[in-house]
C-alpha cells in the first residue's frame, strides 16, 4: 500500500519549479515473518546461519525490561526453526528492496534522478534471536546497532562514489 501511494504521488501533479523531496518508508521488515510468494525461494534454508546464542543458562537484561520482546523459545528451538526465521527476515528485506526498486524505476521513468540524492537506511538492526532476542532495539549488541546507510545518486561527488566507510566494530 505504501509503495502504491508513493507511485501514485509520483504520477500526480507537482510544482516543477520546486525540488522534489520524496520520503518512502516501509514498516517491513519489522515484526511478522509473513513474506509474499517467491521471496523465500531466493534463499536456501541450508545456507542460513544459526542464531548467535550464548551458552549461559539465564540472561537477565537490564535494559528496557518492560518493552523488550524477548522470545524464550529461541533458547530451545531446533536449528531449522531458527534458520527459517533468518530466511524469512532476509526474504522480507529482499521484498522491501524490490519495492524500493519500483520507486527508483518510476523516478527514472520521469527523469527525476538528475541532481538527485538517494539515502537508504535502516532505523535499527534485527537481533534475529541473537542473545535470545528478536525485534529488540534497546540494546547495544552488534546485531541491533550495525545498520546500513547507502548514499547514491547523481548528487554524490565523483570521488565519493563506490566507496565504503566501515567504522571499526570494536
């Protein structure tokens, strides 16, 4: 629905004398592992990594105790269930990428990518069961804080194009 509304907006009337600012935001891959048909097929369950769960018997987080969405079953779930969770999350990410691609295609069709700055980012990472958490953003574990930010478009200076800035992880 959000994608269709965005495409409808781009097809609608605009004041051509003003620059275009377009904000396209999807709720996915937040929560819910329901994925449109075909996107799970992009991945092989056997290639999915298992969750990074420490071998402690009890985890007592001190952060956001009332709002964390701790999922006890990750501790005892079979590896196939944990890997399927990862697969469905990745499939959701691929679905969102395809929706973003539809918007970029529409912008290109309408010659709106000249002098453009495109910023693609995430608000937080996904724990995916690491440390027994899922959909938790109130912690400083690597899986929660390491997120992509991709800058693209004709507005990026030539010397900055195709570069990667990877801050240290420690």
